C-alpha cells in the first residue's frame, strides 16, 4: 500500500477498533476527531434559512425529520473526507416520494456520516426501523448458521432460496462520495480477497469494463448481471458516477455465491440456489462472509461495523444486518385471500414480485422475505423467514383442502 | 456542487494514475484533450467558489458519447472556471469553435439595424422564426454548481428585472413550483414549458438538482418574448413568431435583451461577458453569442438532394428536426439555424441564417420546377 494511504488508513482503523471496544468512547472520539479534522468550513454565502430545501410536497423519512433547526445546525459541518449534509439529502430533495411508498430520502457518503449527521440520521433510522433507537439500543450480530432449525422447505411450493447482504470496507468512502481511486481500491481489495476462496467457493471476477460479449451474455442468462442504476433514487445520490469504472461481478464456479462490487454498496453478497434448502443457502452465506472477512483482515482491512448500527451501508434502510432472506414461493390461493397482507405483517414478512423490489408477482409466485434489518441478528431474521414461510405453505395446503386458515399473532420485534 | 469530489484536498492523497478517469471508450471533446499531464496540473486547483476539475469533467466521464456525435463533455461551474481550467478548456473551445485561439477576441453586436433584409422570407416555406441565447448573471455560480440559496437569489433578481418591463415586453412570471394546472396546460400548448432535464448530459452535471425549486418561465403578453429561468443556464432568452419575419424577431430579441441587461446592471449584477469569450454560459458550446437563430422551413426536395449537407456546411448552417436538438424532421420541415457561436457577432450569425435560408428557399422553388440548382451552390462562407 502507498505510504500516505497507510497513514490515513491506520487512523481510520484505530477509530474502527475503538468503536468495537466501547460505543460511547468511540462516539466521543469520533466527534472530537470530526471537530479537529473536518474539511474547511464551507463558504456559505446565504444563511441556512435561504438554503433550506422546500419539502412541502415531499414524503420521505428525511423530509419528515429535517427541521429548519436541524438543517441550520448541520449544514456547515463536513465529515473528515468532506461529505456534507446537502450531499447526503440531495437524493431526498430531488425525489419527493410517493404518498403510499415512503423512501428513506438520504444516504451516507462514508462511515462518519452516521456520526457527524447523527441528529438527522438517528430519527430517520428510528422511523425506518420501527422504533430502533440508535442512541440507546445495541444491534446483535450472529452469523452462526448451525442455530437454524428446520430450514428446508417443501419444494412443491418453494422454487428458490436466497440470502443477500452488503459489506463496506472501512477507511474508504461509500458509493455516493467515493473518488475513482477509492472505488478502484475497493475493487482491488475485494477481488484480491475473493481470489483466496477455496473449494465450493472458488470462483472468478468479471470486471464490467473488461468483460467480453460472451461473458456478458452468460451473466445475463444466469440473472447475475447488474445494470447501471437508472432509478433517480440512486442516480441523484451520485452512485452511478464514472460507470462502469471499478464495477464488477464475482461468482463461484457453482453459481451459488455471488458478489457485486461497487453497485449501490461497496459489496453486495448473495447466496442462492434453486429449491427450498434455505439452511444450506444461509450456511454458505455465513461461511462465505466469514471467510471473506478473514481474507481482508489478513491484508489489513476490515468491514465497517459498530455496536449501535451493525454493518454500515450506504442506505440507512440497510443498516444492522443489511440482510434480506427470501424465497420464490407458489401461493396462488393464499395470495388471493383477503387476510394475506395481515398474515405477512404479523409474520414480519414482505412480498415482492419475482423481479425484485417494485415488480409484480407472476403466476401466483411471490418473493417473500424479512421486513426487518436492524435490531435483530442474521440468525433471528432467517429463522423468522423460515418459520413464516412454513406457516404460509401450511395455509396454502389448508386452502387447497378447503380448510380454513388463521391469522397468526404478531411476533415481537427486537427480541 | 455535485457529489463526492467536492472536498478536493482529500483526493490529492491518491496519485494521478489512481484518479485519472478511464476514457478509452470515450468520444467527446473533453476526452480528446484531457491527458494525465493536464489532469496532474489542474487537479489541485479550485475556483473561488470551490469548483474543481473533476466537477468540470464529470458529465464527460459519465457520458462516453457517440461515434458520430461529438459532445463537449465538460461544463463550467462559474465564471472563473474558464480561467482556472484554461489549460483544459482552451483546446476544447478551439476544437469546438473552428480553431478559435486563446488570443482571439470575440465581437458582440446586438444592433439589429445592422442586419440587412430578413423581413421577406417566403411564409409559404418559412413557417416560423426564432432567436435564442443565454445569459449568466455575474456574481453567481452556474447551474451545475449553485446552491439552493443562490438559485433562489437568481430567480428573485430575474423576476424583479422582467416584471419591470413594459410596452411590448409587459408580461408575467410562472414559477414551476407553483403554477396551476390551467397555467401548465396553456404553457404546454404554447410550446413554452420546459421539462426537468432527462438528458444524462445535463443530469450528470448536476443541473437538475432540487428541481423544480427556483425554476420558472416568464413571457410577454404577446407570447413573442420568453425567458427560461434556471434551466441549463441562469437565463435563456427567446424571441419568436410565426412566419418569416426574422428581422422583426431579431429586433425584439436585441431590444429586449438590452432592456433586461440595463436593469441587471442597476442591481450591480450585469451579465457575465469578456472580450475573449463573449457571453459566458454553462456549456462551452454556447460561448460567444450563445445565439441560435433559426427557422422552421419546408424543404422536402432540397433536403433529399445529394448536395444538401454540403450546402448547409458552406452556408455555416445546421439542420435539426422540428423538436429541436436530437430530433428528426417531420414532413420535410427542418429547423435550420446558425452553426457558429464564437468568433462572429450576433448580427453576423443571424445574417447567415437570413441569407442562407433565402437561398435555400430559392433552390427549393427551382427543384419544384424540375430545374437544376448546381449553379446556385455557394462558396464556403
């Protein structure tokens, strides 16, 4: 590593280690550090009141929490890398939202954004994560897949199983803010680590800039290839800059473990397979993640993580576990039952179409996954999905036989 | 002030090779000119308002371009960008504006009386006439860079200036944020309403931020003089009317512009202008006069003649479809306008349009009669 780079990095790693050791100590250290090393104060030619965005037609979490007072307090601050409040909220200003769908409306440019702009981010996190209070609560991390019970579904109903999360490399800015050099560094660090994976995890990297036509077609056929973001939620946050520089896809030879590099997060990690063996999918997920973590640590890097917020990702909605565990499951009868939505709610599950977020279901096949991300561990969330999907399948079977079904009692959050 | 790269000093911790963009698949003016030496020289600079080299080039990095269409690939964030990043922008300007040198001087001439003719373009062929330009207000940063506070201040000043106009220029301002449905319908029917930019050339440069805050349209009661506020430039000024009286359109254009400029000067915020680059606008392609004077003209026969493109080039004109830039022509009707912006004056450029269109209409008439036009093909202007 370049010597100047090591210098920056070691200071950031120290911060990270302190965060692991003690939450309040770290927060104090971080705040003190922000005060000392933040970029030059911004040249503001207008008072905060003249700069405050017009959010009257907006419906997103940022707009709900950003008062003129909070704006005035934070608008002159910057993270040590120079990321500002205006940058963090730009996507929420540019995308007023929808009366029925409440988006988050802001992003983090780096790990320190969550500290420097805590006064705005904490209430946003609380709203988005159903009351999780980052000021007082701790997030549990648990990647011990052996704790999972009965994680094999009836394959007459469950067509495929998948678990995804994201990981950020500590010391490098996040996709909304990263420079080209930082993005390329993320790519180098991760690809280098992945080349150390063995056995069923052995695989290959396909850089978006260098892949051949054939490789591209294969990745499309496998449903692995991700596109340049077109959603204004992402483009307005600056995540598509310099595309496709520094972006790529890695997957193992068996095509069951896949990593996206530098799309919406530094990395998105996906374990998947056809059929209903969620237990095996999760086991591979945990094993793969731990192995990647070990490999980057060998090289002097680590993931962004702290006790308050769990794994740090670009969008506040993905904090904590960043985990979405789901299945494609056939529920033609249950999905037509008027109680379907309530059943899902009580089981803390959500439905999507088989194209992913914002798509419709086709042929009675739904994408069913966990609603929550923060405040419960990976094991807890995956178990919730397993128990919930098993219940849904039971309901479908009962309806097939003409029997009635029951709406289950709502399960508790933040166990 | 778009994203990430705003705190420039942090980036300097990385070497030039690590930050230099990959332009191997690019075809735009910026990509042709930018190399590691220029990048190394300019990367630690910033304008007084904090605009940096990476800000200038972001749109060109994000939009590799097209093998046939050469876009500019960079924008200015403020007046000083053209000075601070001279080493990059001068060669781009030269490339885009026919060899214009850093030592050349640009002539401004908004005296409509210097235009010869232009009031007799045949209305059977020339359906409408239009002249547009842009103006930037000194003391404010440009659309890629300005903050909400600045953009609102620009709007406020523009509205004050425009609503003080009277006579043929008496009119009304319609802010995008608060126009009624009825007003919106009317502006669409009049073909006045501009949309939130969707072209990635503009959005990647940060020009659509905070839409529709502080954007709006002003037009006179006669609907012949129109000003866009805070779209791609601070102001876009348009004079137009049906038929072929380009002279009248240009008169109103010049008179209106001068009236507006006087008012801005009184507020100590005149227009950005210098004697080398003329009027300073966001995109380097619009420097000089920033003027596009054109007509919608029926040329069904001439447009299919094998020498059509050559005639246009010699007349220093360009064609577009009737939807504007990057559209196709419909029913043999073309938008014909001046190709040049920098290095010749407003009067010169409109003169070329007037003379050129007159000639092309004569050619069309000849072709209608089955006669040849070879003798009419002009020398290079």
